[in-house]
């Protein structure tokens, strides 16, 4: 059987997807794992990380109307394509950072410390 590096089957969050031009992955016990680039530690296996949510959402002021708080807590966009996310390297340096990940293909375009911008190259 020929090795085809442009086609992978990825199991991620309970879904199975066939990917063309896969993200940075490696096999662990026969399963493909997403490698997430920590700004301090370098690329590490996805099991070392905890997803922290949407990095583009801003907390409203304490005296904001109830409708604003409702939207902040319950309403989220479900973007397709590059999206900024917060991740915690819980199994490593325990630092929070930002990741720009393509939600359609799981490609990780870049990462940056929490106080840095991800840059315009990924948009």
C-alpha cells in the first residue's frame, strides 16, 4: 500500500473526517493526533491542551443590559474557516495562548502568546 501524505483520516471530538493536505499530525498508538504549537514549548500532542473558547468574544461591562449578557453567555457564531481560539497548555507549561485554526480542515495556521496578535497572514 502506497503512503499518501495528502489524505488522512482524522478522528477529532468524536467526528471522523477525511482530510486533504492534513494539519501537522502524528500517529500515537495508531490514531492521528493534532499537534498544537505552544508558543513556549513548541508543537505538542492535542491531549496536552484544554480548549478555552472563542478568542474574539469580549466580556461586556458589569452594568450592561441583560440582553447583552445573554448574547455574551449563550449566543455564538459557528464560523467556517480561520478562527481565533484560546487554548491552555494544561499538560505542559500551563500557559494560556491564542491559536488560529481553520474550523473546516483543523489546520492550525498560527499561535501566539495571549498578549500578542496572531498577525494578518492567517486571514
